[in-house]
C-alpha cells in the first residue's frame, strides 16, 4: 500500500471514529434546510403535519436472527422504528421503555421494528434484545446502509439512538434524535395513532 493510500485510509478511519463517537449520545440537532415542513418541538421531537410527510424509504433486509423483513409489509399500521446498537449506552437506557410500550401496543395497530447498526456481528445484538426483553424484529444494518436511504432534508435518523414514527400510509410523521423514556415515546406515538 502506498503512503498516500495509507494516509487516506487513516484519515477515513479517523473520520468514521469521530462520527461513531459523536453519534451515540443524548440530544442532537435537526438536519435539512429549506422547505422541509417539519417542526422541532422543545422536547426534541420533530413532527410533520399530515399531508406534508415524505414516504419512508425501502427498509428491508435480514433481521438479526436471520429472517427476511420488509417494513412496507406493515402498511396500515403505525410503525415505530428504533435505530440502536448494543454498544450504545443511551440505547441500553431506553430499551426497557421500548420493550414495555411495544408489548402494550402490539394489539392496537402498532408495530415496532429495530434497526441494529454498527455491531460487527449479530451475536451482541441478539444478546442485547434478550437481556432487555425486546420481542419485536430488528433489521441488521452494520454499515448504516438503511439510514442512508432517507433523503436529505427529511426526518432522517442522524444519530444513534434515533426513533421514527411511520404513519399508516408509510410516511415519516415524527422523529426523536435522543434516548426516549415511555413518556417521550408515547408523546410521539399517540398523535399519529389517533389519525384516521
């Protein structure tokens, strides 16, 4: 490998490490500019009014337990997407609340789906779900490929953890770029679930 290639590789690795370190934490900022139609609330939750929402991208692939999953198959339900990693402290903090709310709403037209990212194998992800009582499926996305499918300027997941609420028509209605407890999660979920 040439010195120039090695320097480029080291630079890219350093940039990725910085992104990884900055991505897992509390809080965040809203992205996008121009006419995005979303409103940032003072509680860190971004919302988009009905009729101005963007369609969620293709979120499909293998789950951490090797099954095939396509989030589009849940159209007609409200879908809660939680982007997480087993290595992420705030993800561990919020897991108990996601487990609790997912069980309470499983028969009320709500489907939870995780997107596990940046875990180098599924072993720690499976252990994480078992430890925290997560019963819903999680797509395995070690490189962040699914996160990159969201268009710039939309309610895209920018940090880990991120949570998105997809409405019954498959459009992104709300986003949080921080760890949530059950109160915060229900504050996002209930208004979208109440829509006709």
